[in-house]
C-alpha cells in the first residue's frame, strides 16, 4: 500500500507539472493532434536519445504523464497478488465480525458499520487484485489527465479512434476454443502424441507444451493458449504437482505459445501487425523464425523435464478421471466449431463480421446443447477488457518506444525488444517498429525475435497470456499467480530462445 500511495502521488505531481507545461505549449502554438504522430516531432537531426526524449516531452508534456500512468499500471500488475492477499484477509475478518454480530444479544450499530466497512475493503482489494482489470482501472487517471490537459473531446475522440480489433478477436476465439467440441478435437490430437509415452501425466505434459504451442501457428495463439491451458488443468494441474513445477510449467507455456505462433504469418498477434507492411509470408516466417522456435521449444521442454523428471514420472492420473471418461462429440459438431475458428481467423480484421460469427456460434451451441458445455464468457470478457485497456495505454507510448528502438543496433535491438516486451504487449512493440522509417532487414528480424522471445516474461507481454492466467490462476494458491515468480520461471526458456535467435541470425 505504501508503494502504491507513492505511485499515485507521483502521477498526481506529474499531472500538475504536465498541465503547466501544456498551458505553455498551447501558448506557443503547439500542435493539437493527440497523440502527436512521430513524424510531427521533426527531430530526425537530433542524435542523442535522451535529448530526443526530452525534446518530445517539451513538445507535449503529456507524454511524461501518460508514461508515468502506464508504469504505475505495470507496477500494479506486480502488486496484484498482494492486493488479493489483503482481500482474503478482509474476507476472513468480515466472517469473524458477522459471527460476532449473530451472537450479539442486542443490535450493535458500531459493529454493523465495521462489517460494512470490512466488506467494502474486501471488494475493493479483490477488484484491485484482478490482473485483468488493472489497465482498465488505470484508464481512470489517464482519462482524467487527458480531459484536464487536452479537453474532454480529445479523450472521447482518442478512445473512439483506438483499434479494438485484437481484443474483440481474442474474446471470440477464446470462447469458441474453450468449447467442448474443440477441446475434444485438440485432446484427441495431443493424445496421439502422448500415446508414445503411454499417456502418462509426464507424456501429456510434454505433448501439451511441445505440440500445443506450435498448433498456435494454425489455429492462432489465443486459441492454442486456451486449449493448452484447459487440457493442462485436466491432465496436469489437477494432480497437484509442486508449486515450483507449476510455475515452471506456466513459464514454459507462456514462452512456447509466444514463439510457437511464428511458423505462419497470420496466427501470432506481433506477426500479424507487421506481416503486410514488411511483406512477410508464411514461407519467410517458417525459414527465418519457425524452425528456430521449434528447436527452442524442444530444448526448453527437455531441460525442464530433466530438472523435474522425478516428480513428473511420479504423477499419476486420478482414479476419478480414469473412471469417468469424457463423452464423445459428433464429427459434424466438431467440424462446425473448427470451421467457425477458421472463419474468425480469416476475418480477424473485420470486427463486425467476427461478432456476427460469434452470434452464429452462440445459436449453434444452443441448437446442439446435448453436445456442448455452457459458454462461460467471464474469462474471455475479462481478457478482452485487459487487452482493450492495454491498447489504449499503448497508443500513448509511441513517443518513447520509437526512438528507443531506432537508437539500437540489431543485437541491442533484439535484447532491447525482449526487455520492452516484458512491459508492453509484443504486438504493440512490433507495430510501433513498423512505423520506424528505413528499418533494415536485420533490424526487422531483431525486433520480431525479441518480441516473441520475451512474450512469456509477464502476463502483459503477449495477448494470449491473460487467457492462460485466467484459466490456471486457481491452481496457484489463494493469491493467484505471482508476477515475480512467473518472470523467474520464464527467464530460462526466454534465454534459450534469445540465444537461438541470436546465434542463427
């Protein structure tokens, strides 16, 4: 709480300073475009990075405000587990107070107020502890800052101009991919690979973490993440592995999904963002990134298996799971769901059509109810909310991401892109890189390699990560996934991926 208070104070001070600077800028006739397009800064002749960044802050002091709020939101994601812990403590205190009230022989107004206050704190901290809500929460100070410094109309126009194609796509693809027919099909495909290991939990673990991420190059990364996470729940997490193995598995899943979508040009969000501008097709992706990603996945999984092999080999499927196999799904129903996923992928950039397909999907689920599970939208909608907030914040960060990337050589760019991806969606990194004029082929390779390699370090690094965390979070204790532990768990497979991309560039 003390740290968060400092963040709020910092943002308030930055807002006040920025407001004064903005008034000065308005007096000097500064541009009213928001955010200012990179080309309008006219600072190509400035060579020093710090001088260029300071110049852009002077041109529009709001740049500093937006980045301060964005960094505060990132800090919040790392504190989410602590907020959930406080919420659980308040929940316990609320229960104690309620039982005390029930035993009270007479009405106790003071106790009632304390109960209401405790319940309020429980709900507030639970909301603050929802990782998927973080960037939405920090849209409030961003909206206030824009309204104060630029005017309410500027904020409304900016919100209306933001491209929400990716959040909508992820919501729809998550909902369809988590349906029983798709899971039935995916589990059957992974079962064939797991069969080589006699379908033991260890064989399932290897199959899901190896084949599943590479399926993302066909059915898209969000769909692959959803399917892999749901099958991991059934075949692995329900067997109660140790917490270190759970975090190692989550780190592998996030990193492998991020790099596993690079075998084609249409499945991974960071690739989709630049494939058209950079003229990259699936053959280019496979020869420059895909095979390297496959090697990295195999090496990372093998290393993790070697480290945890004793525990993995001791895991046994529960008797309940073996005694109650899942019912089969008619082939026609499975094919229809796969067709819908294909249509969503093909029309991903046409949001209205994606929504219409989703409406048809809901109608089809209702018509084939006996072969379906209830459609749970809470997870997909929360993830979509998370991504929408991230996209809105990310649009105000171009002022510093573009010059930072432009100032690096290819090796520095690969490492820098990996690091930047940990603090921003990798699709935003590659998209902003595509706006940099005169980008060489080596620079394009470096920024893409770094963006996908670093996509597992944090929950915000890659668009599908919130989906995976939403599904697996109940298996990481009452406080959910710890951001620092996830970062450490993903560091080894990330390093392996970075080294492979560097050594084979």
